[in-house]
C-alpha cells in the first residue's frame, strides 16, 4: 500500500520516540503474540527469544523502516534477508495480520496515551506497508524456489539417506525426497541454507548446505550444541530412513558478484558456508582461508582445505592457547591484501572481534553471516543486555 504524505510525516516525527522504546515494544510484542496466537510458536526458536535476539532484530528492522520511510531502497538488504528467512519457514501472507494486530497492541501498551488516534493510524498504516513489501518479496522467492531444478514451495518430505560422523560432535546428513523427484539434481546458490523440521522439536532450524548444486541429494553438516533441541535430536535420535520436512534452499549469504578476491574466515561450524564457497568459486579467486576451532578433532573440513592448496591457509585451535585475534587479522591481511571480500562466519563474539580487527587493518569489505536471527551488532547488544541484567540481580 502507498503511504500518504500525512502518514509519512507522522511516522518521521514520532520515529525517535518509537526508536527509544523499540526494544521494550518488541519485547512486549512477542509474549503478547504467543499468548494470543500460539499457532505461530512453530516459527520461532525459543533460544533466540530467551537470549533477546529476536526482539532486538525486530526492533532494528522497525526503526530502520521508519528512518528510511522516504527511501525504502535503503532497507532492501534487510528486507531480502527477512524474506528469505520467512520463505524458509513457510510464512504466509495471512500471518502478517497476526503480527500487525499484536505489534500495534504492544505499541499502545508501552507508549500509552502518547499514541493518539492520528499516531496510531499512521503507525498501523506503516506496519501494513512494511508487511506488503515483505509479502511481495516473499512471493517472488517462493516462485523462484519452486521453479529451480528440484525445487518446491513451502515444505517437502525427505528421507535421511545418509548419516556420518565427520569430526568430534559433527555429523553430516544427506536427504533424498520421498516423492523421488531428484533425478535432475537440486539447484541452489552456494552459501544458502536448508530448513529442517521434525515433529519432536518445537520449531525448525536452518543449516548451510554442504552438498554441491546439481547433486541428487541435499546435505548439511551440523555441530552438536549444548542445550540445542534440534542438534541433539538429530545427532542422537535421527536414523537413516527417518522422514523430515525441509524448506527449500534459501539465504542471502552467497558470493558477492564483485569478482574481488575472496578470503574465507570462520570459527567452529561457521566453516560450512566457507566450504560451500570453496566448492563453488573459481580457485583462482580464493586468496586464503583462516579457521579457528576448539581442537583439531573438531575440525571437520581441514583435509578438504589442505587439499585445495590455497595461497594462504591457517588453522588455530583454542585448546593450544587462546587465539590472538588482532595478530591473526594482521597476518591474514598481510598475506591476502586489504582489498578482498572477507567472508566471516562463526560464534557472534568471534565475528565481532575479527571484524573489528580486520577494520583496523584497513579492510573495507567484511561480510558476516549470523546463524539464526539478527545481526552481529544486535546480537552483541542482546548478549550485553543479558549480562547486565544478570549482574543487576
């Protein structure tokens, strides 16, 4: 829907107040929505709610939309990421009415009498406009997903065709469709993820594809996470022959079209998208790779990267001593140059530290992938808020 001049002016005028209370609003919104519409719980990772990641990610999106309400092209990267995640989860247009109802109720609850009828109507129209933008973007992705080779819309039943331990606490799973339709292979963009749903776990999880495009199966490689419902179930309970529901390959963390040299930087299971890039990019484009892990026994893809004979490749294991991130960044940039695209994936604290260290070495292009919701910045803020709340008790 097109926003009126009056609506735009009201939203711009009140955006600073909403921004000041944005996290409080979204932290109110989620419990309210789960109480009023419990059917949507199947879309949400409980851990991200508990850690405060989801409310901060939504608050960031709402503030960005309001701040760029006259230049919505500026928020396209954020919309693309949200749309990909929603399509992976099989979100449908009717779910946005639920979001609108509960978000407006949360705004009223937090801001109280400050929300005049005029302000309430303007923000209601703005939320609906943002919903329309997302719905259109998601429909385009649904159409793309179902027209690719081997593609489908929403969820599709697959069978676990292979399960193999490839490192300590690390297991590779392969899936083939129960309807048999994979003879032409599966088309996707390297770096995209697969969404796995099983009835024994309340919400699905996303895992980077480690199979190559065109294979007759889809493959993920997962790390056992302490307290992680899905990883524990898959590692300990899932067997070859079991059935799962999969969302079509989605995601925006894919190689940049710049053609610039690529440097692959990872920690832990964050090496999975780096494997996808290693398998797909011209070898001449990959300037180097750095991987940090707890121990060599947990490093699943070391042999593959060793065999690639990249111009620069370094592994660091924290069991042998805490890594010096600044020194690693300096060594990496000296070997590969500051003008490359640096792809970074791993635990949030690692990504925050390595990005800062790379910036200090005059690297301008650092492209990070967060496993789950939010961004490195919003997840760092959520972690800091949790620590401050814990310290205040």
